[in-house]
């Protein structure tokens, strides 16, 4: 019987509830939408990554190295091929491609392929034989857009290195390396033999040599990869960036490609859900306030506390379910919108699919969060004594429910913790996030207590009545200062922290490419071409110094080999094993600053390239970038041995430099003193400050004609790409911030509305006693101004700190605080608070007090 | 201050139908007189009181407080008039729950248009004197929730008289109290009224209370008639 009463009561009242507070369920809908959409988006991406990875590797396992395979490695691969595993070979290389006359030159990704390439995907070609003709050599193919950009058609020829090849057709459906495509541009395909003949595979050309294995169904690709690694480990050959990768690893790496984005979206969804929860709490509070007389009557009629509590909990769940359903719809829209919105950011393409699991997750979490956050305001329902139906001044016995409050508080904390762990994907991160939020709540509560204590002291009888009345509303019995200030502050905190994080990410993305930045970046200039290139640049009025680049790896630090250091684990492995592109120079690069030690004497700078001999027969002097020095745990006087293409070069650190990596110029970790790397194989890079488009195009044509192996990037094109990518992410960040702001304001509105009933009754009595509308307005304005101003300021301040902490520690980015925007958020919050406060007094001020008193007693 | 009603009518619209509550009421309550309005529930007593106090506007007719026609006045003007000239005692007390007893009594003094700005020492003293006068001198800092029903009504009395109103409206002032407590409140009300020479309008269905007024009007079906029997039985008092 009782059970059915609870349900029927819940169903009857939920209709009213939906009408009264349904709009606030939008807050939970926003949270559920963010969660569902993101979850489905990630599932789509993971599925996409799995299918893309195999195509990208061109098989199930890929061996890749930065230099040509030696006889040992060739033998290993041959033996694998002999065991029945087909192997296709390819070489990928960034290089200039242009029309025959050198016009339309662009840096593109050249891929030399054999007839077996690609294992994993089926290329589509127009005309149909365009791809098959590649195998025979003597032709070149690219996708339609690239051909259009190069302004060539089928049958026209393209210049690649020293070769001129006719275009066989347009091809699509081929794996594209997203990392390279972002910087270099789309791929152009030609036969492996043609690429080798084009004279482009020079020192420092950044070519990638690849062998892709198509592992038969009855063998495990992981076993094959392991076997390969073992065999390669036994070889006595030296490779730069040698890797053996399976399609599964590649899929994981692809997914990592948008980890920062995922992380931010996860954080946004968490915050949106929390906001939704706080919004629900405010809305339920508002709803319960309205229902109290009715609840008291039900109690008089014999309804038990627990019956009423359960019925209202059920109502909350029903309302939450309504919000969650709307949220799932939002989520599906988000899931379908994100891939289009982020087209140039995503490392690979994928299509949205039907994700029932994400929908169920959204619904469950939505209802769960609603119920969890509704518990606190619903405790009020348990405290309504039946006597309240007869006497409006009767207070509920709140003392009895202290244990219930503790219990609910605990449940809420655990719920939030679980949600945080789920969204951040780590127990530690989740706990830190929850701990941070609890701390924020405590600080806000403390500020509220301080405010209540503080204003009591300053309020003397000499303060005008209306102001005194308004201010004292903050600490009088029945005040809502603590609840309102905490909820308001928390809303402000969440809004502004997300705002700070998204604006920090935006700043990071908006790479400053000022108008006078160099327009042409040249690389792969060989030592014997240097004078010619510099002369050519000078002829075009773009005099530019070229910098030598000498690839080298660390061999030992203070006499300890890098492998031993890597095993110790104190120095990050990648800093020990990576290839450093070092230079030598007599002069300190502009933008660099010596932080410790001294730069070498200027006399070395006179002949920086051929260089005077090192200062003595001992180790050569180097200047190291300060951050790298910290990571390598070295300082002034530390001895570092480099492996410069097989030759050991012993160095001593004589200075540490701070490098401004944001300056668009060649920057280096290690600078050697002049003369110290003499004879080492070097290529040269440089920047040409050429802004005039006409001259730039002419220079490009000349460069391609005279030095076909020299590559260059037209930075104005890159600038457009960067702007497009950062524009998309910025829009996404802005969108998420907007969701948070919308959710936050809903929360604030719900909180404020829930507090206005008491104020309305007080206003009505004051009105009856003869208070003017102006006096009432001042009273309400003062109280709500204090609440909004202080709660908003505390929340925004804490939000700025929280956002800065997330930027610094979770994203490891520099912190910038968008002061004016935060002030704007604060201002809007204050205005919102004020307007809700004012509207709460509005009916009293406008209508006759008789009517208001009548309805208040109703 | 006299109260005058000329042809006052009041309708309510309920569910699309117009329901007449008060019909053609003409009434003159002389200055400093004590008048009781009696009648059964739903006869329109409280509605009439609301109109006389300027808490509501008549559908037709005029209401004058002293020489001021409040029918045409804006709500702002009526609020000013109430602050200056009118006091209230309600059946359900209507104390502000968040203010102490003293602060509740201070409110009309502070809302009074002639209240000296920024100097509330006198106001405070006056509130404390009044609370002392109603026997709550030791409860000045208590909140309504900490007081009994009788004590709350005594605070309400103190509040009603605090700004020395020319007219006091009392709507069932003993309706929520037991007989003994009610009697005490009535006694206090009469004493305070005598001291301040206020025009007192009592709305009640307690005939014993009504009989203490100089004039008794009975409300029947939205009209007002002098109730000679009640007035004679009580002997009448306070006629100015």
C-alpha cells in the first residue's frame, strides 16, 4: 500500500515539479550531454584508430628507420619474407614538388612505394590504372586536391628532385601520416626506384625507410614483432630512430595523439556534470521550499517521514531522468558534431557510430548525479513536523538529522570521487580533483562564516535602516548566506576554472606568427651548396645566414654510458636516446640568454663555419640549453661525450642558455664552439625574411631549379594551417566554456530563486508596515549585492587558482590569467544575483501586500 | 483620524466568474473611536479591513483616511500613509522571523517618514520601553521562534503602537490564543489604545471582544449593519 502511495504521490507531484523546476534540469542535461557525447566520441575514435592503424602501417608490423637499411637488417627482413610473410617497402620524405617550370612549388610528403604497397588498404584511382602504373615507375600520383594546388592535370609533369615525372592520375583511400601532413602537406606517390633516383636521399634529408609486414591470420603480429626485435638486437648496425611497431601499438599511439584534447573534454564533462548536480540541488531546494506546507499537511494526515522522503527522492530521480534523456540527445549531437568541428585537429578520420553503451552511461550517471545531489535538499523534507501545517513559525528539529547530513555528505563525496576517477582515468588524479573541490567548498564556507561574523561587527545603529536591514539579512536566523555563498561561489569557481583552462589552451595554440616573421624556412642545404644558396638569397634581397646542423647522440655523461644512465631511471630515457641536432657558432643567437657560465671569446666568431681550432687539445666547449641541462642533471664543468655519426666528441659545458623556443628561428639544445665539429657531416638550414609574395614565388622557382634537393617551407601557408587548426580547437574550447557558463548560470539562478521565498514573505510584512518600494529595493539590493559580489569574487578567484593549477600540472602549460574575462564573469554573476534578488521582491513591490501575505500563508 | 467608506464594493474574479464580496458599503468611523466588525467566516470582514488599511483597492467606491482619498493613491503613496498613520495586529502575528523582538518593534519606527536618519538610539529606547510595557522587557533579544504565542502577540502589539499610529487595525488579535492569554492581550490593547488615543478597528467573531467596542458593526452578505444588541450588551467604551 505504502509503496504505491509513494509512487502515485511522486508521479502526481513530478508533473508540477517538471513545470516548476524543469528548466533547471537543463543543467544536468548539459552535463549528461558532455559525458555521453565525449564517451561516444572516444569510442568512435578508438574504433577508428584500430582500423586506421593497419592502413597507416601498411601492414600488421612495420620496421622503420631514419637511415637506409644495412645488409644485416636486409638479411633479417629477407629471411622473414622467405618464411611466407609478404613485405612491402617504402620510403617517405618531405621534399619540394613543383611544376616543371618551378611554379607552385610546395613541400610535400614524397612516398616511394613498391608494387606491394599498401598492404592494409585499397587505393582508389582515376583513371583506374593510375595506381597500378606506379609500380612500373616513371609516373607520379597524388590526391585530387594536391594536384589542383600544384595546378597540374593528368598527363602534366611534376618536378621532383632531379626528375620530371608525368602525373598518372588522382588517388585516394591511402593511409596518411597525420603528423607529417599537418606540417609538410599531403602525400605524393612515386615508385621506390624513382625516389632513389631523384637525388633527394641526402644527408639530413629526414627520410623514413620502411618495411611493412602482412602477417598471415594464423600468426600473431606481436610474436612476429618480438622475433624481429630480437633479431635486430643481435645486429651490429647503427640506426637513427629505429622502431618496430605493430598495428595495435600504432592504434594506441594514434589515440594518444589527442590525449590532451581528450583530457580537456573529460574535465569539461566532469565540471558540466558537477554544475548539473549543484544546479539540481538548488532546484530541488527551491521545489521543496514550495512544497513544505503540503508536506506538513501530509504529515498531519499520517504520512511517515520516510514515505514522504522516498516519494520526493523518486520525484527527483524522475526529473533527473527527464534531464538525462535530453542530455543524451545533446550528447549524440555532440558526438556527430565533434569530428566535423575538429576535422583538422584529429590525427585520423573516423565516422560516428551508434553507441548504446554511451547512452546508457549518460542516463545512469545523469540519474545518479541527480539523486546524489538531491539528497541534501531533500533532508529538509524529513524535518517537516506535522505542526507546521497549523503554525507557520514552527521550526523542524534539525538536530536529529545531523547524522543523516553526515551520511549524505559522505555519499556525495564518494559519488563525486568515483565520477572524478572515471572521468580523469586515474585514482590519484580523481582523488586530487575531488580533494581540490572539497577544499574549495571549505574555503567558500569559511568565507561565508567570516562574512557573517564580520558584518555583525561593523553594523551599528548609525547605518541607515534599509542598508542595515539588508546587511543584517546576511547573518540573521534563517539566513541563507552559507548555502547561497557556497553554491554561488562554487558555480563561479567551476565556470572560471574551466574558462582559465580553455583560455590557457587557446593561448598555447595561437602560435604567434607575426607579420614580419621570416616567410621561408630552408633546410637540407648541403655544405657545398651553402655559398650558392646564400648568394641566391642575397640576389632576391633576402640575405640570410645559414646555420649548420650536425646530428649527434649522447654517448656518455661524466663517464657513464647513456644505457647505464637510462637503467638508473633518474634521467628521462628519451633525453638520453634522442638524436640532437646541434650546431656550432661563434655568436650567441639573438633571443638566447646566458644564465650560467660564459660564452666563448668573440675572436672565435670571426670564422664561425670553418672555425679556429678548439681552445685546447682537451674537450671542446659547449653551451647547453638550461632546461635540458636540468633534465640531464648536468651543470657547468660537466663532461659530455657525443656520438657524432660514429665519431666520439668529448665536450665540457662552459655555459647554460635560456632559449626562447617561441621565436621562429633555428634554435638548438647544444651549441659547440667553432671548429669543434669540423669535418662532421652537416647540412644547413636558414630563414629568409621574404614577405613580398611575388619575390617569394620567384625565389622558390629558382631554388627548385638550381638546388632540387633543398627543401623549403612557405611559412605563410603554414601560418594558414596553424590558424585553421587552432581556430577549430579554439571554437571547441569556447563551446565547452560556454556550456560551463550556461550550466553555471542555471545553477546560480536556481540557488538564488530557492532563497527568495523567505525574502518575499519578509518583504510583504515590511510592505504592510508601510515600507516604500524604494526601501525594499535597497534592502534586497544590499543583501544580494553582498552575496553576489563576495560569493562571485571568492569563486572566480578560486577558479583562477584552480584553472592555473590544472594548466600547470595537468597540461604542463604556461599559466595566463584572462583577467578582464574573469572580471566580466564576476560582473555578470553580480548582475544576475542582483536581478534575481530584485525580481524576488518585485511581486511585493508591484502588487498589494494583502495578496502577497495571503499567498504566503496559503 | 477618521475612516470613511463611500459606496465601497469589492469583487473577486474566480474561474472566469465575478464574485461580489462587498456591496455598497457606506461607513464612517470617527476619530479615536473603538469599532468592532463582527460576522461569520466568509462575510467579508478581513476584505473590508484590507480596504480600510489600504492593503487592497476597492472595485468601486472611495475610502478616505482622514481627508486623504486612498482609493486613487498609488501603492507607494499608500505605503507612506501606512508608515505614518497605521498600525496592525494580525491573528497570525506576522512577526519577521529573522528579527529579534526589539528589532521587530523598531521596524515601524525606522520606516516612519519622519524617522531621524542615522540616529536610532531613540528608536531603540522606544522599542525597549514598549516591550517593557507589554511585559517582555527581559525578552528583547529573543527571536519569534523562541517566544510563545501570547508573547509573540504582545511583541506584535508593541510593534503596532511603536510609531504612535492614528489608526490601528486588529484582525482577530486573540484568534490564535487561549482564553486567558487572549484576555491579557485584550487588556493590554485597551490600555495602549487609551494611552495613545488611537482609532481602533477590531475585526473578530469573538462577541465578548466585540462587546468592548463603542460601536459594533455586523457584516452580512457583504454589507455592514450596526449591531445594536452587541454594543448595548458591552456598554461600549472608548468613544471619542
